[in-house]
C-alpha cells in the first residue's frame, strides 16, 4: 500500500513537469514572459520533486518498508520497547496519577530526579541557559 503512495507522488510530479512544458510552449507561442517564467518554475519543481520522490522510494524499498501491505506499528516503532508506559503517561493513566509530588518516580523503572533536576523543576527561571 505504501508503495503506491510513492508511485502516485511520482506521477503527480510528472504531471507538473508536463504541465510546465505545455505552459512553456504556450508562453513561447504567445510571447508571454510571465507564462514562460511560471513554466520554468513548474519544470524545475517537477524535476526536483520527481528526483526526490524517486530517491526516497528506493531508500524505503531497500529498508524493506514495502515488504508488507501495511505500515509498521506497535513495538517496531519504538525499537522493540513496549509502548504501554508511554501511552499511559500520554493518556493520564495510573502512572501519571502516581506522581503526586515532584521528584517522585512515576514508573517502576524510572530513576528519581537528581538534585539539579529537582531544583530546575522547583525554580524553572533559574535555568543556566
């Protein structure tokens, strides 16, 4: 499925390039400098977009992104790390409610804050930057 998105993007850049060539022909025929300038921009952007899309299409192909018909989700996104603790923190789950006072670890495997971090948390205006 993702492979077709690259194909569609490449086709759209090709259409822009072809439209630029048509506009260039009309601008030359009518002796209109503004149309020729717009056509030149269309041709350059069309070529640049097609080259960029083609480059990344091949990079994704080499990386194996097109091996499945669906995008990679879940554990693969986080490099194999479970996403549940992060999702609980984002959704305001139990782990966020456990952090009642600053410096208290919310997760079992989270290290407590250092004294410098604790001071920055209590006095954010005293940051050294």
